[in-house]
């Protein structure tokens, strides 16, 4: 099983961001995810928007049960906190994201705990730096034969980043930690399906 730990925004926060995307760049991530327009962006389905805390890769069922137990302890030791979506950016000229504001230290504490939980059960080490919590909105499709940044032309994410530069969504209370399985190609528009395997309240 391909597993990760994450936080999901509230329905109100998700709907607010989806409306901002429709207004800013004419993208309906709720109704038509995965579509690549002239800008060459493959948009993430709105129901898949989440903040990744730790990625564990392929984990067997036995270790997944141990991991679930460890994550339950991480959640019990944490406290609820508030977040909101704020701004946007691009990673590596390819990944478009919406930023996360609010009690970011609460997110960092969960990242550390979730990584420790994975290490304790021998899961694949998460080698990504997660110092900037975010939701992935879409990915730019690299043109065939284009390997250098200067060959790719104008940054397709620039209009989105500009339009959402001052975006601020509603506050949502983070009250639970989720362990989810990623099923590539089984979601809408050929994207991944994220299936929750366990959910634990923060603070127990």
C-alpha cells in the first residue's frame, strides 16, 4: 500500500479556494479536474487537496497497522489548531500550490511526529523538506524535448500566482490526522484516489 499522512481542509475552505480558482484563471477543479488547457497545466481534483505531513511509500499490511498505532499516539499528543489558505506559488517551475497560513508551527510539529512514526516502523524515509505547508493545485506538463528551464517559455503558473498573491481563505480548525492510501489512476480524470485508512482526533 502506498501511504501518506495528511491534513484535509474543511469543505468551506475547499469551496472558497475552488471559487477563487474559477474567478482567477477559469479553472473548475471541482467539476472538471485533470484538464490541461493551453497553459499545459493538469489540475488536481479539489477533493484531493490536502497538506502532506509525511510520505511513506509502499508499506505492507503488517507495518501499516503498526504505523496506524504510532500515528494515533502522535495525534493524541497534539492539540487542535487553526489554519487558512493564503497565497500561491510554484515549485521547480512545475508544481502549482496554494499556501497555508495560521498556526504553521502546529503543522511542523505534526510533520516531525509523523516522520518519527514512519521511522519507528521502518517505512521509507521521507526525504522531502516540508518547511512550507501547501496544497498542490496542479502540475505543468513539460513539453516534449524541453529539458532546460529557458526552453519552456513563460512560466505557466505565473497568472495563477499573480491572481492569488493576496488570496486568503476562511479559517478552518484542524482537529484530526489522516492516514491515507494513494491509488494512482483510480480517481477522477485518471488522477489518484486517496482512500483514508485511519483518522485520529488531535488531543485524543
